[in-house]
C-alpha cells in the first residue's frame, strides 16, 4: 500500500460520488499535497526524498541533481585498490522515479527564500513549500599556495566520486614501480574522517601486488586521525615499511604545492617530490549553501539539530556533510541517517503531528585489505542543550586484539553495508 | 453507475495505515528508531547483501538478539556497540516495529 499515491487512490475510487465524501471526511488528506524540493541526489538527498515519499505518499516531491547517475565516494578506495570497477559504485534514480518522485537533472543556481522558489541553470524556476539541501562539500582552494580548482585535473583530490576517482586510479596505474604516492589529508572537520587512511591502505594493497618497490607518504595536517591505532596495526601487519605517516607538527602540514614539478612544501620548510599527489583540500559546504547565505564564518551550515531546519532561513533544511550536526561525523552514513530524521520532521510539520524524538546512527567501515575490515560506530540522540550527542556507552571502534576471523567478517560486512546503504538510499 | 462500497472502504482503511506513517497519529517512535537500522540492514530490514536481514523476524527474536548483543552473551562484530545505545523500552519498540512490517 505504500506505493498507492493520491492520484491512484482518486482514480480507483473517483468514479463514484463516495470519493468526495471520503476525502472531505479526512481533512488531513488535503494537507498532504505540499511541495517538497530536495537539492542534491547523494546519500542525504536521495534518502530524504525516498523517506518523505515513504512517510507521506501524497507529498509532491522533486529531487534535483545535476548528474544522471551518482558515483559514490564510499568504496571508491576499492576502485583505487583494483578491487572494484567504477560502474559497481554508480547508481541511478530509476526507483525514485517509479515511486512518483519527480527527478530533474539540473544545477540549482539560486534560492529565493522569501518567495520560496529555486532557480535552475536551465533558467527554470521551481516553487516549494519546504526545501531540503544536501549539497555535499566544496573545496577551499585558497588554503595553500600554488593550487587552484583546475589543478585537480593534474593533482586529483578524488574526494568527490566519479571522474576524480578515475583520474587518480589512472595515475596509479601509470606510475613506475618504486614511485612515491603522497596523500595529503586536511585538518578537521572534513568529509569521511577515516577515508584518507583507508585510501592509503588500499593503494598499498594495489602497489604491493603490482609495484612493490613503491611507497606511500601521508602528509597530514593533523596530529591524530580516526581509528589510528587500528590502521597502524593493520599497516604493520600487511604493508610493513610501505606507508609512512607524517603528522602536522612533524612536517606534514603543507603550505605550497608546485604543481608542475609535483613537489609539496611543508610549513616547516621540508620539500617532498612525488610521482602521484593526492591533495585533499580543506572543505566547506557545497556552493549553493554559500550562494543562498546559509553558512557561518567557517563555511558550514548551522541547523536546528532536531529537524535540520536552517537557523538562518525558515523552511529550508540542510542535511549531510554541509550541515553542522553536533557530534556526528561528515559521512554518507550520517547523511542517510539525517535524511530520514529530516523527512520525519518535514512530514510531521506539514501534517501538524508531533515529531518523534530523533535517533541517529553512524557506522564507518574501512578496509585495510580486501579481507581486513575495521569499523567505528555510534548511536546519537538530541537534546536542546547539547544538540546531537553520542549515547553514553554506545559505539566505539573495533577491538585492537581481534583475530583474523573478526577482521575478515568486518570486511565482509563492509561490503554488505555498501549493498544495504545504497539500496536504502537509491533503491 | 455501479456502487461498490467494500472496495472503497478497503482502500480507505489501507490508506490510514501505511507502514510507519499513519494519518491519525503521525510517524511512530518505533519507526524513527528502526529506520536508522536500515542503512546496514536494508530498507524495512530487507538486506540485499552480507548483513543479516531483520524483515520477517518475530518481535521476540529481535528483542532477544538485541538484549543478548547488548549484554555480550551473544558475540558480534558491531552489534554490541550499537545495542548499548538503546534502552529496554526502545528495544521493544524496534522489535515491535520490524515484526509489524
């Protein structure tokens, strides 16, 4: 019955006079044709659109996403590791369309909050009653000297899925045996905190098989990173001597990149020349959040963490990496979780119901090797004073002393998680 | 024009309860808690891959599993870490929600 929308309902019973009687006897029915526009078809936006429809099949939902298909960042490191093809992490919007969600492939160029409409790059405008933005991240290219956005074609960040992943993958394939790969992760906060270290692991997995004389150097802006003891233990076990991590204070913080000579200069004067550079710039909320004036001084979007409604504009909600979501990390999983809470908040508000207290979850699996998985998880709740907080006693990382079977099972569940979350988001 | 009340009444009643949304009461606390499980276990607990599904399991089974994961009597990779985030009452809401799908 979830798929029985209002149109079909009216069509089914509409040929009798009883239809009108039934509809008018149920005033909340007439309220539910509100227009909700969702901008961004990643883990946040696609999930939100699906659950808006699931919670209230009579809403008029439009999902606006420039790409015809969405290539995920999760499991893109498996592509770099030679374990997967890009096509296996690429998803379309066919199921959303079948549900009756209107899909528009265009870029939103402007938001008129007072007249409640968005403008597309095609020139078209679309009116909304509630607007959800899930614009992901944009990069702070001015954070270091010598790099600009167009240099990402030579020095890929691969921190947005698709072409960037393919570019880095090709550079690794074309690299000589004995080459040096530099990964330069940003300071906090950024998308997918364990991502750069999983990337180092799976690139090492690839190099170990095909170019075993090569090295990976992680030049970090930070002093510590997500799941650090587990990653380092895994590197020791599987890639001894191949991966070196340099913390920010030990010369890892980069202030200039010489793109032409593939050389990085640290703030302490060290010079590192590499065969392949994967510079991951510091980040901010996706461009449209800036255009629409929904960001704070740090470039992220403050929201009511119970509903994800912007604290700067009413009836506009921001979910996923772009939002400031208390203790939750910026991850595809978190965006999926927030998409559902936000959908519940909007449907409750439109229909005049009390929203249930939100509950959020995050689990980030990382692969150290194809048969070696580790994870970090937490359950989150909201209160007015703390915003989104971690439930005491819940969550944590995989045990340090786990055996090979445990790591293998978590690697299996990592793949299972990918199948499930992409089904929950796009399916 | 032929009048067929039984079909109309059936459709009308069905619309009142559509899974986790009811026009009379809104989104339930059970749905809110349970929807966060579906990122790993699939929408409505229907897992397409390696992670065990929840769909079709009884309330007793789900409730027992979560309780055992939480106190460590059932070994797990990540479920123990998750189950510790829920009270007895919340476990019951989750168990009742999934078993009602």
